[in-house]
């Protein structure tokens, strides 16, 4: 009990928009989501329904060096050609630094820093991390070169007190915590914005930080908060905005994904609200189509594949995603989607 209270007092100190008060404690507790035991069924069912999973025991096999010497030791031997982008200090100023300097800052324990987009697939770190178990279901990895860049398999480092302001990402995302503890607040982007909770990606911000109000957050139907701690693995649906606070120095890795169970709601969201990558000047206007085409090819191929192969892809959870879609989307939204030329390709195969 005291631990939760202390954690909320701590995040309130580092982020003035939280402003947690003792009288809110009971309501805060009611919104907590706890980590659970992993099963394939829970993972794919939650993907299909757009619900958060935090597993205590998701199968991840890290290298013996990480197990014996620790992740900091392995990370300090990272070989990269360029300096690494680091967000430094309370205002998260972007700097580029070499691994030796980053490693000694981490060792000293003085600096406040966050590394969020360290692509490690072509580095010596790759061999230490279990990438396969976080991507065997990922359509993005089987798609075009541009779709593959949306996967963003990256390594994450954050020191105690580092936090990222309210934002959302395009697809669903996963993160495995090798060591540390982060506290996440998550809510539906559009439910939040209707009630004045901003998202730096979707709504922009009025001041330095995205507007946030704890009482409002606690009243949202979609709001939840949770920890992701050492050994735990998060699967976060893409329709949820989030604010993330590092409680204990964090080392983790993960990526974005489109799977067969989340395909219908991901494509629907992109058509209805447009993907964030379209904000970039030279964005690829055919990317949704490319990703969908790969997914539909996989579905076609699986129709004559073994039961095991179907299960691996979560093919058996597509009907749950259809039922969820029928329940969750309004008549107006369904009408827009059924009239869309990209959605028509899904329509043909799923409905
Ligand atoms: Fe994020």
C-alpha cells in the first residue's frame, strides 16, 4: 500500500501535471492493472480486443552474459558506428554521446537520461536479446522495406526520474523489461482529448507540457495504470496514449507490431484517424495498403497451413477481433470504413 502511495508521490514530484493528492489514493488504486501469468490465449485475446497485457513470465531468453554479468555490463560493450541519441536532464535535451560516456554516466548514477530509439538489430547487442519471441507474430517484419522501418525494434534505457510526456504511437507496441521499474499511465487518445487531456502527437500542447488532470484521468472509462518491472513484458494497444515514469533505472527492448489478431482494429484506426507517419513531409501514402497486403497474404497462406502454424500467428483469434469490432465501432464509423477502398480488401476476406 505504502509502495503505491510513494510511487504516486514520486511521479507527482517529477511531473507537475500529476499533482496527486491523498484523497485520490483510493480511486488511483481502483485503476491499477496488475501483471498476469502468460498464456497464448490471453496475449492474442487482448490483442484482438485492444486490451493491455503485462505478463510476469512471457517467454524471453536472454544471453548467459546478461544473466551472469548484468545488462549494464553487456550494454557498455555495445558497438555502434555513430553516437547515440540521448535525452538529457529535466527538459530532455537531445544530445549525441558515445557508449563509454553513457556507460560511465549510468555507473555514476548522477545523470538523468533516457534513450528510446536505439536500433540494435545490426549491432552486437542483438545476439544477447531474444528478438524472435517478440516478433514471430509481427506482420511488419514480413512486409516491404518501408513497413519494416515501422517495426522499430529498439533498446531503451532510462534513469530514475526520467519520464516521457503524454503521447501515442502508431501501431500496438511491446516492451520487455530486462531490469528496472516503470510506471505507465494509459488511456484512449480520443476519449482523453474529448475531456481536455492532451497528447503531444495527436492534439499538440498548449503549454510546455501536454495538459493532464488526474481527476479527469481517473474518470475516463479507458484509463489504467500499471508497473512494468524486471522480467515483465508489456503489450500496449496503439489507441492508448501514455505517460511513462521511470521509478528504477530501466533497461528494456521492444518494437511496434501489427498482428493478425489486432489487424482489423489497427487498420480501422488508421483509416478513421490517419496514421501519425502521415505528419512527416515525405510520408508514404501507400504504407497502410502495403501492410494490409502482407497480412492478407499471410491469412491466405495460413488457410491451408497446419494447426500449429495457424496458432503461432494467432489466426484463431481473428473471429474474436471481428466480434470486438462489431461491438466497439459506431454505425457512423462502420459506414465510413465499409466505404473505404483499403478497408474493402479486409471486408472481402473477413466479413
Ligand atoms: Fe510510446
